[in-house]
């Protein structure tokens, strides 16, 4: 996995962590998960899975793509 892939996954996970922290700040006494936040987290998880598939694909090589654009 290259640095671009690592950066993308890290940014998405950071976003998920921020959503969770904000949810806990807004409703610290409630142990029931908020449906809206749960949907957002599930959507972000799906996006992370998609990004992981893209960056781990053998055909994914950013440098090669840039080189072909130069030609």
C-alpha cells in the first residue's frame, strides 16, 4: 500500500472518530446510539471499504497514471 492510500484511509478514519466524539459530547448520558449518527458511520465504513478496494487493486498505481498523462 502506498502513502496515498494510507493518507486516504487515515483521513476517513479520523472523520469517523470525530463523529463519534461529537456524538458522545452531545449526549453523554444516553447509551442508545443515535440512528442518524449510526447511518453516517455505516456510510463512512462503506466508503472506507471502497477506498481500500481501490488502493489495494493491482492496477492502482498513481505514479503510472501520472506518467501516462504526461505522454
